[in-house]
């Protein structure tokens, strides 16, 4: 965004993603300075990112003074000349198509190592981004501007490709898409197709609870007990999978990575061993690679072996449909993750940092923002009974739960 120092007659442009620029147009009337500022914004607005990188402050100053001095028809002709002037093309940057850029990004992504699941997801997001480019009439890398990312987020937030009836896209998926867009710019810069790969560095995705982010809805103590009682009369593999999610806070998708070999001594090893900031192939982030403590109930679940015969899709469908969903409407796998966190924090059986680690969050602030209000010291007097109730539940789930089963 450009500003003007009226005392010095100096225009400064500090638009995010571009090199800073400043020049003087003279200490003249207020009307003249306002006209110069407007002319600057108009001229910079018609330039491609490459042209903005290539044009010099003295060239912009000359164009601004010329624009202010001429009439309406002359202004249009001047803008046409500026558009076709070739600023930024002095180094012969090729006009690569956005499809070529997306292919280059995808090829690099696959070269870094990816499972079939990650490949499928990358293909889906590639299609979504290309659909946006087509919708906006964008064809080459020269068409990418600072506001392109903001337009994408507005478009993508209302464009859901799933078949689950959603009308908005989740904040986590929007962040994933923005990560892809930023990676694309880096690929383009490395290949010499654009001059500045940082034009979207300041673009953030805003989370709005209940709109693009799930509201934290932990299950009550009574509801957890009733739910498990209902599941005991259903398929053993579904019962054990839901109980394991309540006991560990795992993402439902992580069930498919479990095997008898995941249990090593007194810990469940998820996604292999973490190495620095390297993201494991089967994990969401580097923090997904973690070891979870094993309580007697978890050991019994592994001993029974039923969880190795059910996939995350089956778990999701079973608790959102059929007889279970009729008895317990509104429960989805992620609520079990929320419930695990609240059970541990409110019962004081684990601190915020340990819960953050067990959930596989890459930043403890994520955990604090979602679940910090459930930490006991944040409660006012009178909640001792609620804390005691959660503690008794956790101790029962982790230690005495399977005693209810007949031998």
C-alpha cells in the first residue's frame, strides 16, 4: 500500500510481497499530491508482478507526473503503453502456463516421497486450484498478483468438492491449499519464471468457530459411558476402535497405520521415528511421529486384535450412520479426539504440554487455543465435582474398563 508524506512530497510504497519503493513528486498543493498518489496506485495496479520488480522509482515518478498532467483519453493511452512497455521482461522471463507450474509443483511433491493416499489428495487439491485459475481467467504465471491468494481463499471457502453436504471448506484445508500456492511460487522462482516468490507470505487463513472450524464439543461423562455400553452390543472392532480413540486422542485416519508391531513395550509408536523436522510419509506433520503411553485398557485392545480389521472410513460411517447415529446423533470421530483432550486436562491426569504432544500438534498454542479453557485452574470455584468425575472416568477407562467384560 502506498502513502504520501505531504511535507516532503514523497510517495512510499510498501506493498507486501514487493520491493519497497519511494520517490519525490515535489512539495505542491494538497490536490496535486492526492492526484499523484492516486496515479501511483493506478499505474502499479496495471503492472504484472514481474513488471513491478523491473520498474525503477525514477520510471514510476515520470509515469505518475505524466499521468497527472494529461486528460482522460491521454491517461488511457499512457496506461496502454505502460502495460506493453516490457518492464520486468528484460531478463526474458518465459510466460509459463499455470498448468505447467502446477505440474512442476506436483512432480517435486512426489519426488519428496508420498504414499498413494497423499498422492490422491495432492491430485485433488491440484484440480481445485486449476479450477480456480480457470474461473478467474488466469493463464500464465504473469497473471499471479498479491490479491490472487485472497481471491482464492474467498472462492475456495465456498467451493466444496466433497459429497457430504458441506457448504464451506474447513480452515485446515484452506491452510493446506495456501501452503500449496506458496510452494508453487517457490518452484516458479527456482525455475526463473517469476522474480518474487514472497508475494503471498503475509496471507493468513482465519479460523471461524462453527463456520470453517469445528467447535470443540467434548462428550460428557454420562454420554461416554452410554456410548461405550451401546458399542459393546455391536461389532467388537468398532467398539475397540472408538475406545482407542478416546484413550489416545489419535486422529481417526491414524488407525490405518496401526499394526501389532506398533506396540513396542509400553508405548504405541505412530508413523515411525521422528527425525528433526522431517514429516513422516504417513503423518500430517513432523509432530505426527510420536509415541503414546500404553495403559492396561490399550494393552488389552492390542491383545484382542480387533482394531486391525477396521479402517477409519468404516469407523466414521458406523458412528455417523445406522443405529448408533440414531441413538447418539451429532457424534463424529473428531469429537472423540476433543473428548480425550478434555478428559486428560480436566482430570489433571496430564498437563497441557503432554496433551499437545499426544495429539500430535506442531504448536502448543494450537492446543491451548482449543482446550486451554478446560484446564482446572481456569475454572472458578464450584467445579471440584466435575473435575473429580472426569478423573474417575479416566481411571476407569484406562485401568478397570475391561473388568466389565465376561471372561
